[in-house]
C-alpha cells in the first residue's frame, strides 16, 4: 500500500503533504528531524491519510492536495485546519 498524508506542524501550524510506502516510519522520520524539509518545523500531528494500491495514484492524489482545489477539499474535510 502507498499512503498520501497530511501533517500539521504544531510549531507554525502549517501543513505538509506527502506520500510514502510506510506511513508509520515516515511519520517518525518527520517528528525526529530526519526529513530535511520539515526538520525546523517539528513536532507534527498526523491529520489525514489515504491509502492507494498503486504508487502513481498516490502521487497524483498528493499533487491534487497541493492545488487550490485540493487544499479547499482538505479544509472542508478536516475541522482542525
């Protein structure tokens, strides 16, 4: 399985959207500072994730979340944004 996930930084309250094959491991990497792009924004809260059978589908979904329409969808879907 491949996962598309949305994290919220508890430091600056901004979102991070990504995809991975191992959600638990990737979430731990984000929160321990092993991911360069999010290192200065820890700690993170996992707000949302979706599972996909095909990697390409997860990548497409991640890209869609990063558009204006995708962010609007997340805002409607999640009350904590």
